[in-house]
């Protein structure tokens, strides 16, 4: 079995026209545990094996990024059935239910009392290019592997489980051990 690392990196994300879609520069870098599904598959594959200090361009096809578009995810829905109020315009986004895991949908059209909603990720069907700079790579700890995510300098969630129990380091994962 291959060893798993914790990788920290900065990125600039562009579409194939060169338009910047997102970037971490000027903010905190991204840290993830390899194999935990925390970043898109194609980016993780491209980062695998890169050493700290490496700068690279990583092309990610839509299928290994945010997936291909699925037209079954585009549906007409009566506005009255949705948890929204007021005027709605094409391009608006909202959570389709009160559950924290309800999908975020994009309004593609408004026709009377019906909305055309798209539950595809906004980058579904888009080939992407990441410009990355690897900041750090280290072996994952047994605790990180057991919890399924990278930990900060002070242990789990930046302060260890004891800090989380005092309300200071809860990562939000119910099965992690960070919660008190």
C-alpha cells in the first residue's frame, strides 16, 4: 500500500480560455490528505509525487474535475415549492432545501411561476487548468489517517481534541474525535 501524504499548495484555477476562476494566492494555501477525496480527482492525481517548491500546470478534464454536465439535473420547478422569497433572476443560486447538504442550484430561466433549475456544479463540463505551487509535503500521521483529514500544527483541527472540547477546534466532522 502506498504511503499517504498531507500536501499544502497554492493554486490559480483557469478555464481553457485562460479566464481566472479561483485562486488561493493572497490567502491561505490549501492543505489536504491524499486519498481522502478532498480535492478534485484530476488535481490530486497531478499533485501526486510533486515535491515542496515545485511549480506546475495541471490540466484536469471535466470528467476528473467537477464531472460532465448531466441534463437530467436541469428541471422545471414551481417557485412556490422552493425555500426562496422575492424576485428571482437567471444566474441566482440558492440551496434547494433547508438541509445543510441540499444541493445548490442555479436558476437558468424564469417562466411565469416556474423556474428552470440546474443542479450541476457550475464547473461541470468544463476542462480546467490549475497552476500550482507546492508549499509543503509530509507523511500523514496515524491520527490523520484515522480521522480522514489533515490536522493543523497543534494536532486535530489546529488545537487537538482537548481544545475542540473547549469549543476552539471543532472540525465539524461527527466521526473525527474533534468534538467534545
